[in-house]
């Protein structure tokens, strides 16, 4: 039996999505740009998937654009927004815990002359609205924050961004990287005044190679990819129709978000309870974070060693970071954790398919690891 | 136009009566390395090996790329074959080397006439060919000291051959003429270089890698496979044995003082490697140790580990600086693989303050603290996994 607890890295594709992908690969395989009925069928698949994604966000289907990855959608959103608003100001505000597909863009925009302000997180791993308020000025053209942190599960108070921007009189567009939270948290960008939202299919049981960008109607961003003009010119390149079909099907197959969230909360509580009396375990995730993600440190065992040990038993977790030797997790470092805790951190990320039984087996395996793998006698 | 490859075997010329055997081994190695590219014919004469493709479909660029990594060859020339007729020779020279000559400023012609019945002697061939080239490539000047292109014409028994500037071969001795040895390979920078250097002296390679899962990851093992893949482009096939070292390392951790972890581990590695080496018919061990580089590579530590090897230990990088080792590593394209950041078994349970001047007596005493050491080694040898590494399968 395998126990897959690395669902924040990627997920197993659900059966509904597999069927949809298969159909788009073998039956409706036309090019959506073609003007015959085979092409039209493919175009309809995309249109259907847009409806599905839009429904989750509570927005209109024509506000959804499919990209070839979440990273590409983030790049397009950030560069597109910054370039479109360049004339009105020069300041960009983001947080210091963003995923590389956002922080990398921010570094590049900084080199291009933008003034980038990175909000430091509080103890709970999320930014404070007060600090955001202090950083905003009338020259701020873009605010970008992740909905859920990929390493700790911390949830950012993104609903405070719009009121703060309005109060500061800033001409800023608001971007939320929702790759880890989409489909898992109730999140309605239209209602809270968010202009741009990034999503990715493979984090919720769709195949890899497909992302999506929500752009609020009326918002224009600059295009920086040239080609056949697909997805209104934002993501030129023949659409990944099988991926999009899978994305749509996976979204359709999502259970009710609130009840799934409750179930996840119970699983998280079980997991914490399993380690409750164990002094070797410390939890790095905030109490009120996304319950699917539990980051914890196992005292005395380096992350990679524990990952190897669990992997031998077909239990898959990840380190909080890319676990490069000498490269500590920046997220955990910024949260001010002691070095020993960072070096022994693992991230357990569950899906709606994770069972209590699996969590119990995982806990036993960690206990076994503690017994065998202590680093020094 | 028919093309062939001419190979000059350098050091082989020194080997007197053994020479024919050495050349046969060289040809066998080239054959093995060209596997999958098509059929070739091999002819040896006058310290030259001629490699003739049997048909025009064969990718000679790839063949030359592979031959450049075969030890025992000092020079490689790709040559056009032509009839032994002076007009034919001049025409082919200008045609075949047109690309090189177009972009050169200066050239010279060198002629060798092993068929003394050919009516033109060497200076006369040079005159004819040089004249023809000058009249076709009017921008060229003759420079006999340091030309951009040297046009070589060789008139041999059956045909004449024309080739441009000779490429440098890998040098060294043909693989297999130096016996077989067993390299202890970690996945770092030094041991693949050591393996390469001994292979260059004609040694065939067996390799032993010590893995300590779960302390070391699968990725570290794959890294070793890739490194040996690079080495095997030069050395030919390598038999890799991956030894599970976890239980031994745990025993060292549990029973030995921390300051002696590394030396004790190295001693047991030597013993284990010797067992596998002897069983594989190896007559020596090879390590990537460089004097003083780390605590286990001081002269005293080496004295402690050396006594555990039942075979001579070759340490070709013992006197090299790290940057010298790195430059060889880059040359064989191994460096970027070596620096991938996975733990290997040498960095598991690294002592904070290792003893740099252990004595063999003390090391023996410490090693004796491990209960059932022989059984652990037996088990490690018995469960070693074999993987054949071949660069061009």
C-alpha cells in the first residue's frame, strides 16, 4: 500500500479527470482553432471547463483564461499588471513568503526599476493588514499575496487588501496566488475586490501542465507572449485541451468546499493528536492554517533522512523546502524558527482522499524512525 | 566520397613484441565503443589503425566523438580515400578540405609515401597538391611553421588518404592492458577522477559504492550511476556493486567513540571492497584520497585504513590539489554531476571533531568494539547489488 502525503506538491489525477483527458486525447482531439466540427468540439471543451472553474470562484466564465502552468499564469499576471500600470506609479507590495514563481517575478521587476516592498509575516505566517496599510501609497500599482502558503498552510487575510488599497487611494491591481487554496477554501475574488487570481490544475487532482488566471472584467494587463493569440492573446500556443478537460472535470468533481474543509480539519486534529504526547515533534503550521497542510519538525532527524526512511515504506512526504544541502527553507527561516527545527521539518499535505487509517500508519512509521534514526547515541 | 578514420597509437610503439597484442586489445575496445553505429573494418599497419565504415550510412561524427575517448590513441584523423593518382589526389584534397581551407588564412601540405613505387616523391606530392589548393583558394598563403591547416597526404599500399588537422586522442594505454582494479566510488568529485586516471593507464574497472539508506537517498545512488557513465565513456564497461552499509554504520555509531567514526568506517570499507575486488578478479583497489584533504585522509589515517586493504591501493590523486582534481573532473564532464547536493554515506554521522592522528593499534582496538563485524561484512558483501554501467549500450 502506498500512502501519499505530498498533495501540495502534486496530486493523483482523479478518475473523472482521467476520463475527460482520455476523451480529449482520443475522441475530441481537434485543434480548438480549427473551423471544422472537430475543432469546435475541442473549443466547447474549453468553454465548458471555464464554466466549471468560474463557478468555484463565483465569477463569469469569460473572466477565466487557461495557461500552460501556474507559474506561467503568475508571470503573466504580475508582469502584465506591472507593465499596464507603469505610468501611474512605481511601487509594488508583496509578502516575503511567496512561491518562487511570484518572488522571482518580483526580483525581476525590482531590477527593472520598480520599488518592491515585501511584507514580513507575523508569527502565524501571514501578513498583517496594518502593515499593508503602512506600505501602501498613491504610487502603488500592484499588490500580490498568496492565499495559502505552500509550506506551512498559513492563510493570508487577502480580503483586507481591497479596503486598504481603496483607503490609500492607490491605483493598484490586486493579485492573489491561489494555487494552494483554490477549491479548498471558500474564496470569491469578485466579492472581495481581487483583480487577478492564479490557479493550477495539478494541485487538485487534474493533470500537470494546466493553470488558469482569473482576470476581473474591465481589467487590462499587458501581454508578453506572442503567437497565435490563444486565450485572448495572453497565453499564445495551442491550448492544452486534454489538460483543460481534466481541469474542468476535476473541478466538477470537487466536493462541497465547506464540508470537505471540516473533514480536513478533523484529519488534521487526528494527526496532531497522534503526536500530542511526543516531545520530539513540534508543529510549525499555524493553528488556523489550511488544515490540509501540516508542517512539523521531528527532533534529531534531518528532513531528508526521514523522507528516505518513509519513502522505503511507500509513504511520501516532503521537506518544507527544496531541501538543498546548505539551503534552508526560506519560509521557515523567515518565520524565525531555530535552525535545528528547520533542518528536521517535513510537510505532510493531505487530500480529500487521505484516510485516518493512513495517518495512523504514518504516525507509527515516524515513531519507528525516531526509535531507529536518532543521529547520535 | 569514401571516408575513413586513421588512428595513431602512441605509447604502444614502445611495447616491442607485445605490440601486436596491445593493438588487438585496442581494436577490440574501439569495436565495443562503436557498438550500435554499424559495421566497421579494422586494419593495422605501421602504428596506424584504419577504421573503415562498411557503408555510407554510418554516422562518422559520432564515431569520432566516441573514439576520442578511447585510451591508447594519440591522434585521430578523418580522411578521404582516393585512388593512387596524382590528379585524383589534388582534386580530392581541395574538395575534401574545402570548408577548413575557406576559413583558414595559412596552410601547408605534408606528404608521406610508404608505397615507394608511387611515381611522385613526397616533395613532389606537396608541390602538386599545394599548387592546386593555391589556385583554387586564392586568399591562402603557405606557412610551413605554424599553419592554420595542415593538409596531409598519405600514399599507402592500396589507396591514398587525404586529411586535415589531426585531432588529439585520449592518450594513455588501451583498457585491459593494465589488468583490473576496484574503485571505491562515493559520488563526490575525487573518486570518479581517480577511476578515470587509472583507466587511462589501461586498467579495467570494477566499482564499489556504499549506500546507507535511509540516511542516503536513492538520488545519491543514481548520481553514482551517472558519474560512472561518464567514466565508462573512457574506461569501457564498469561493473558496479552497491553495498548496503546501513547496519555497519549504525553499529559504528552505537559502539565506537565519535572521534573514530570515519576512520573505522573507512577501515571496514576497505575490508568490504577487498572481498568484492578479489571475487571480481581485481588486483588492486583505487580510491580518490588526496593527502590532507579531510581528517580521514591524513597520513596517519591512511596508515590505519591501508592495513585493512588486502590489495595494493592506488591513489592517483593523492598529490593533487582540489583545483587540479576539479579541472580533470570538468574535462571528463563529471563535475556538474558530482556537485549535486545529495548526502553520501561518508557524510552520515560525521563526527564533530574527528581524530586526525589515529594509530593503527588504536584503530584496531576501536574496531574490535563492534560485535559481529565479520557477520556484518559477510551480509553486506552477500547482498551487494550488481549493475553494469556502459556508456554506449
